C-alpha cells in the first residue's frame, strides 16, 4: 500500500483553492457591507442637514411641525445650561469671539486675543 502523491497534491491544491475562494467571498461581503453602511450614513446625514435647513427656514413660522420646533428649542436651552455647568466644573470660560475654551481668570483669549472680561 503506497501513498498516491498525485492524488494528495490534487487534494491539497483543491483545498487551497477552496479556502482562497472563501476568503475572497468573505472579503467581498465585508466590502459590500461597509459600502452599504457608508451610503446609509451619508443618507442619514443628508436627512439631518435637510431637517436643519427646513428648521432654520421655518422656525419663526406657524407650520405643522411647530411642536417639533418647540422641542428643539427646549433641548437647546438645556444643552446650553449643561455646557455652562460643565465649563464651571472645569474652571473654564468660553471665548465670546472664537469659542475656544479658556482657563477661568484669563483676561484675554490665548487663541484670538479677545477680552474675556464681562
């Protein structure tokens, strides 16, 4: 009983090709999923930009979406208050000119030179 090296070689080559095909297929699947995710993310950002543009254009009008607008204004007021609280906790102030965070007690912004005194 001997080893059929030709059959063994054929089996190894066949297995190697099969593994290569599977790797290629997995790579293609991963690329397609990434492409889909990237395009979906782009669409979501476009919808957000469209919504922001609509809001800015109609925020002072009596439109059916005014309840959404009120929620946005309320949330923005809360965000601003939380940002102020965070700045206080961090011992910092925001430059009124360039919006760069500065250590509390500075007289002038280290970024743009604007006065930080009230």
